[in-house]
């Protein structure tokens, strides 16, 4: 991905720590893939993730989906307030119920890493082999979002972006 003359890497371009060189420590960004602190390179400037970039990362994550039962592959890219990005895919199970969606995979990875504040999530899905399409977060994933996100959290799809308040009004917030 080339933005303003600066190259930003996708998962495909990430054989090693070279991705880290794209972000400056001063911007408090971390490599979106390995989440390591970035190297300081004075000739690089800080850029925040665009919706298009997040959708691209979600598309890369979708390639890792384990969906032998539905053959519906989903990828998600979750942007944290600190600039880091956590990706996820759906992981199915022969017993069906333990299946986890791409969105929850991304959230749980991030929360495990200590992240609690989130800006946006991009989600793409479709039948295996089909190009990235729109897959709206299921109800369970929306409830997980409700645990950590406010109404202005953004849900980005190839068709457009929505606020979390739009897709889950009157969310249950606890007793
Ligand atoms: N799935 C997701 O990963 N995210 C969504 O937003 C909708 C559904 C997964 C679950 C299951 O593995 C497959 O898509 C078909 O429902």
C-alpha cells in the first residue's frame, strides 16, 4: 500500500520486523502486526489508519479463516486508540457452538494484550474464494463490542461505515 509516497505494509508484506520501521515511536504507534514498539526513523511520518487500510488488513486476516463447515470466511481489523491494530478471523468447530467470529478473535487478542480503548473495526466476509464482501457483526459480537466500546465506535464495511450506536441501539450494559 502506498500512501503519500510512504509505503505501508500489509500482512502479505510482513515476513519480519521490517513493518515496524513504518511507524515512529513519537506517535505512539506500534507495528500493527507484531505489536512491538516501532523503530525510530526520522524520514518517516506518522499516519493513522484509514478505513481503506483497515479494510485491506481485514481482507488479509480473512485469508486465515478456518471455516471448513460454513465455507464463509471473515476477517476483521480492530483499531485501538493507541494506534495499534489487531486482526482476527473466524475459527469454526465441528461442534459448531464453539465457533468464534473474526470480530471476537480480534477483540480478545487485543484485550489479552491489555488494550481497552478502541476506535474502529473493519470487517469483510464472503464465501471462500469470493472477493471481500460485507459481513455485519453478529449479535454476540455486538454484545462483546458493547463491553468495550461507546456509541461513537465505528464499524467499517466495504459498503460504508456505521457507528456502534447505529448497529446496536439500547445495548445491554450490565445490571
Ligand atoms: N462470522 C463472523 O466471523 N463474523 C460475522 O460478522 C458474521 C459471521 C462467521 C461465523 C461463522 O464461522 C461463519 O461466519 C458463518 O456464520
